[in-house]
C-alpha cells in the first residue's frame, strides 16, 4: 500500500490505442451520466471520495481486517459469513484508496484497483458459498465492479466486469425493485449484451415510475444507451476476432488496451 497520498500513475492514452480508448469513453460514459440523472445511481460518488492521510490510515485498517479474515478462512474455508466480511473489507479499503483531484474529481489508483480486484475475487467465492446473497452487499459490489469496468485494460476484461456488475445489480433489484435499482440493472444488462432482457427490465423500471416525467426519462436514457451499447459489443467482437486471427497466424495476441474506458466520468482515470 502506498504511504500518505502517494499513488502510482498507470493510465496513459498517449499510445497508438488512444483512439480506441476515446471511442469507448463515448460508448460507455452515458451509463454513468444516466445513473447520476436518477439522483441515486449505481455508484455512490460521495462514499467513494478518499485521499487524505486519515483515509489512508483507514485503508490500512481495512486491509488488516481483511488479512485477519483471510487467516480465519484458512480454518473455515468456504464460510459464507467470513467471505462476506472479506468482500466488505477489501471493498472498503479500495474506496479509501481512491484519489481526489484539486477540483474534487475522484479517480481510481493502482492501490484502489488492487483492493477492488481482491473484493471481486472474494465476492465470487461468496456467491459460491451462499444460496441467498445479501442484497445490500450485492448493490455495493455492483458499484465496485462498475468501477473496475472503468479501468479495464481489454474489451474482454471490460465485458467480464460489466456482466458481473449486471448480475450483482440484478440480485439487489430482485429484493428492492425500485425505479432506480431496475433502471440501473437495465443499463448494466444492456451494456453486457443482453438486449432483450434489458428491455424487459427497463419496462419494469418504467412501471415503477411515479410520474410521466420519470417514465419518459427512463425510456429516453435507455434508448440513448442502445446505440452505444451495440457499438461497444461490436468493437469487442472485432477485437476478439482480431485476436483469434493473430493467434492462427502464429503471432502474439495483443488485445486493444482500454486502460480506463469510463475514466472521464470519475475524474480521468488511474491517478497518482
């Protein structure tokens, strides 16, 4: 873990893939913008702000807590309760390690990504251990996985994170079927590539609206996202095809880098 406010910069769009990165910015940024329009979006921005020395100390405390839980898991492998605690501790550590810029913008760091990835791994193990995932933890993890999608380095990685975010949000929305939870699920599902399922969920979100204005906004944001989601899936398929062709030709596969497809919505990517 970095000391104080020191974080390493790993995001750079100066290379030849900068056009790909910028294209994916445009394709996916609407997802965050739409969620913020609904007031309580899939990611609670206020809860993610970090960067002070006290917050760094908190990150260390959460990491130590996670390590203690991991020790307990060695004695009780597959414990549902312990895996939930481990997921929470890693997630909280990651939130404390996010960087705040001079204008209040929030950005991912190498350290926050590491903790979020560990939270994702713990969450996967937790899902294997439980038959009824905690809906509140699922909602929080949907935001974490969405955060990881923002800093995915390949289309494949972005797809995996977005799909996992959609599943986590679906778990939450099943228990808390509100306008916001359902519309967020619909958008995640749309970008994950399941258009018909997303349309069905968005209809349920519109039905949960309490005014004509809300229904129209939910419908408009979904319609606006359709084209961008389709473009993202097309780009992903093209990258996958190029990788397979390169492999057949005996060359080294080198998937297009997406260092931070949603970076601008949270302050510009992985920060120092």
